[in-house]
C-alpha cells in the first residue's frame, strides 16, 4: 500500500472518530449536559453544543482535508479544554474514578499529540477536498 493510501486511511479513521463524537453530543445532549453539570461546567447545555460544533467541524476538516490547520486548531481547543476540565483525575480521591478519568485524560493527550504531528504534513494534503477555495 502506498504512503498516500495509508495517510488517507488514517485520516479517515481519525476524522470519523471526532465526527462521530460530535454527532453524539447532539444526539444525547440531555445526558451529556447532566454529566457536564456534574463536573461543574458552567452553562453545561451550551458547552455540550459548542464542543459538539468543534468536534464536527474539526473532524470533517480532517476527514476531508479541507482547511486542515483550522480543523487541528478546533480539535486542539476541544481536547485541551475538555481534558483539564472534565478529566481532572488529579482532583479525585476515589481510586476507580481517578483511574477512569486518568485513562480519558491520557487518551486525549495522545490524540492531541497526533494532531500536532498532522501539522508536519504540508498543505494541501493528498486527496483533499478544497471546494474550489484557495488553500491558506
């Protein structure tokens, strides 16, 4: 398999992960808002909607290769904000809760690391959609 094909497959898997997560924010806004409220998030309903938009826009950007730098920034903002607010494992006393939140935090940091690596791929990405718009 060629490097371009492998990059496309990886990009699809990566983008769909975030896109599906964003769609879940809208499909289950009630329960996600309740969870965000339990974590002390201000305006939890608005936070769920806003983070859903970040995930969908960022995931679609990566998936399609359209304005990927913008997509990386959107997903980076999401991951940093959510990781330190929602998955602050260091503030928990219960060992099971602490372990679960630590897994989520570390997963998000790994995803952030992958986003940073995407910055090394020259734009425009191979097999990208530009919708006839200039590439920044």
